[in-house]
C-alpha cells in the first residue's frame, strides 16, 4: 500500500491507500497499528475486528460528508461518499465540510 499524508484544517494523519482488492478487503489489518487506511469505496465492514473503527466519508470534491463509528462485526454504507478513511476508534477526526488534502509522504 502507498503511504500518504492526509490533512484538513486542524487535522492531519498518516494513511495508506488501499488500491488492490486484498488491500480493500483487509483494510487496517495490513497497515501498522494506529494507521489510517484510505479506501475508494462507499461501504466497509468490521468483521473480525475486536474494536470499533472511526470512519470519515469523503466526496468527489474531497470534502468530508460523514463521520461514523463502526462497531465490530458490522457493515455500513456511506452513500454520499466516494472514498472512506478508516481510523482506529478514538482518533481525532476532521469536521464535516472540511476539505481533505492527500499528499505523498
């Protein structure tokens, strides 16, 4: 997975871009603990997880359109998003409407 930096006003994190099917399927299982994963999808699952995930939905204009905590062993759809960022639960999150910047790290 490609390592990238995500940033918005008063928020930043290191993340990994999940481009292949295996990367998307395994999500946070394939990256160092505490890292975020950027998924080009509108739905995600937390099957096999013991802890919840925080999700940030981003639209085509790179604006945050949704945030949500996903409990273990659930599926969710963020219809207005075209990309989802998975973060460990309790992570700081950007605000709704913030514009996300993605840069190579």
